[in-house]
């Protein structure tokens, strides 16, 4: 029996002890006041319909198949589920706990036919806040249908928070220039997404980057005057010359724009938290604020502007979440961050210094989350080994130092060329760590892919195999893979992928060919197309490395191959996402054509 995530305490009864699903007691007896919640009533009705049961309220004469009761001794999100030969008893002290208990029970019943294995479950989460952040700005905005399906799946994994990372993909009134080609989320759609989340015990936490990563606005002439470096800058990671600014200059005019955006965006959200971003303000102190930073210090200018942003946030009755990458390098300034703000400690490598960072923030008394990643972006096939160790390290250190939450991030850097199934393993691993505190096995992940994300066991095994090829390459690329480096030479300013051994490159091509062939015969055509395209894109990256290493491969053949991949990428994109952002994504690929020598 597989339950996702596995309960923290599960004790099966002795071998051969079962509950028979006889028709004589085919009822659900509800004696909990928590069941009056409309969300619980909907779950009960769905369960009764799926299992052909009837629902009764209050005391019953006969022994029901399922009894639902209250137990005030249990913690807020905890539940207790006992299955005996006489029937099932589910108890909880609050609505959330009852919801999670019903979710577990539904999974058990789906795997049971005429009889149910007797057992005892005592369950409650390790982290109070368990979230997923989806990048819907760079560059994919999922269709509403796909987003609703994903919310259902994440809710089954007992996540209770969703953040949609927005730079420019909300349809702000009066700012059409910024979002007109992005297929943005409208106000009506946002309210529907929020209602859908709330019906499944998830909060939709607003997320709008409000300092750095503002290039989607600052590239336009109407907003250029708000840029720290309006004429562009040299990116510190890649050395690439960026022709426009990416960081708001910390002035009253910038605050006025943020105030206008917040007035439209924040009232749409019921959650009392708001992720204001604040990460990677690359140009701060190099442009319009140079003199001020020299006089006051870079960190003082940074924290003062965050304090001013926080005043705007408080006008809407919300508490700020802040990416902590800037201040964690100088933890002595943590007390200068806005009062009641939450630090979001992010890092995506297996050896990220979560121990040092968690210790520093905990010592300051500031509440914090740990924020590892799915490892899918800049990777094409994912980085499964790194992802598992990254999430484990974040979760363990978060527990050790008292983090209030775990937020697993799923970014779309540099064109969002990865497909959604390669993010699924990261969601499963994060869910298990956030709920149980245990490390999931590969079987846990594979069965979760099939059971929760409803893909075939064959597809699940292929996703795991493809995600393991990064480690098999023998080359460690920071926040990326050799496949992406081959496809996009100079990615992140590194050429480390060129150090891959020729024998390993040849072996990877053989393995990728076999995986693509197996993926091509999957029955789910969307998943089949995504996996085969990803495998072929990764193989193209390796062939590009071989070309640079020793001249293997004709440039004309590589160009034809990449042009075909671009067309396939477009089709895969549109099967799950809106058209906005697709042109930007394909432009990254087209620019790669010019580098085929």
C-alpha cells in the first residue's frame, strides 16, 4: 500500500486482519462538528459517491463502515485513523486535520477492493507551512485547466500554500505595455485560482518581485526612468551585457509605482503574507544610488528601501516575505529588516550552506522558511540526485533551527525549456520532507509520480532515469546541467561542460537514444512528446559539446536538428501553457543556432 506522503506513524495490524467491505454497513457516520465546513462536506460527498456509501449524521444504531469523530487532544493539522475489522474511525480536532485524514483514507480505499488492511495511523506535519512556488513569469503561464489539475495534485500531497511568481504576468490596469504579449493572469482568473486553492485547504500567497528582477518593466521607455542603471549593465554571473536595467532605483518614484501595483494586486489575495522578492538587485549602488551607497553603505540603502516597501505592504494588512540572499551575507543587518517580515532562505545546490544560514537567522529571532528547488530549470531533464540532497539538507536544517515553513521553488530561468513532468519528482520529495521529515526512497518517488500525477509507471521510471543522467555525466555544473550548457554555450558564464570525457559523452548519447525510443511509445501523447523532445534536446546539447571538443558533427546537420527541436518545443509548450512567453523561449533556442560553428 502506498500513501503519499507516507504518514509519520503507521502500524499495520497482524497479518491476515482485514476489514470486509460488506454492503450491510456501507455508511459514513459523521459525528464531528468540523464536517459542517463546506469543503469537508464536498469531500464526504465525493468519497460517498466513489465508494457507493451513504452519509448519516449523528448517532447510528448499526455499526457504520466509516465513523468520523472529534478529538480535541490532537494538534491543529493532526488526525488519527484506525481501521479495525469492525470499521474505520477517523478523528481530528480541526477542519484541516479532518481534511488530511480524509485524503489519506481516500488513497487507502482506492487501493482496496473487497477488504481493507487493518492499521493505525497517527499523523501530523513537520512544517506548519508547506508550499510550492511556480515561476509564471519566465516564461510559461500555465493554462487554467493545467493549473487546476496541478493544484489538486499538490493538495493531495498535503501542501497548504501556493505562490505564483509574478514579474509582469498579471494584467495590471494601465500597464498594458508591460504584459500585452505575456498572456497574463487576469483579476477574474486570479480570484478563480484563489477560490480553487481555498477549497482544497491551500493559501494562494501573492508573490510580486518588487526590487530586483524588474527588467520586464524597465526595458520599456515608460519605466526606464525608474531603473538603477537605465542604460543597462554587465551581468555579474555571466559577464553578458544587458541592454536595460533589472533593478528599481530606491526612490520615491519607484515606491509610487509599487504602491499603484499593490493597490491592484494585493486586495485580490486573502492570505496575510506577501512575497515582495528583494533578491539579486544586481546594479544597486552602481547607478543612480551610487553616491548614496558610498555615503551610507550598500546594505543600509538596501534595507531602508525594504523598510519603505514594507510600509506599503502593511497598508494592505499583510506581512512581507523577503528572499534573504542579500542580507544573509551580512547577518548582522537582519535586525534592520522590516519587523514581522519572514526571511526566505533559498539555495539549490546539494551543498548549499543551509546550516550556517539557518543558524544565523534563527539567532536573530526572525521567522524564516527554507526554500530549496525542484532542480528542473537550466537542466532540460532535471537534476534528480542534486535535487534530493538539496531538499533533504534544507528540510533537516530547517527543522533543526525552527523554520516555520518549507517552500519548494520551480523556476523558469532563461526560457523555461524544461517540461512540467520533470518538476514532479521535486514536488514529491519536498512534500515528504515537509510532512513526515523522512527521506523518500526512489520507489516512493516513482509510485508518487504514477499515483499522484497520474502518469504510467513506465513514464515515471523514464523521468527518474532521465533525471539521473546529470550525475552520470561526471561533470558538476552550478544550477544547471551539461545538456543545457551544450545547448546554450557560455551559460552562466561557464564552459565547465566542455570538460566532459568523450567516452561519457558517447555513453550519454546511447542512453538518451534508448530513453527517447522508450518514451516515444508511451500512451499519453503529451507526456510522450515532452519526454522524447527533452531527451532529444539533451542529446543535441551533448552533440554540440562534441563539436566544440573535437569537431565531430556537421554544422548543417546540427542546425537542422535544432530547427526541428524548436518546432517540437512549441508544440509541447502549447499543450499545457498559454502562448505568451513562447516567442521569448524560442528566441533563446534560435540564438543558439548562431553559435553552431
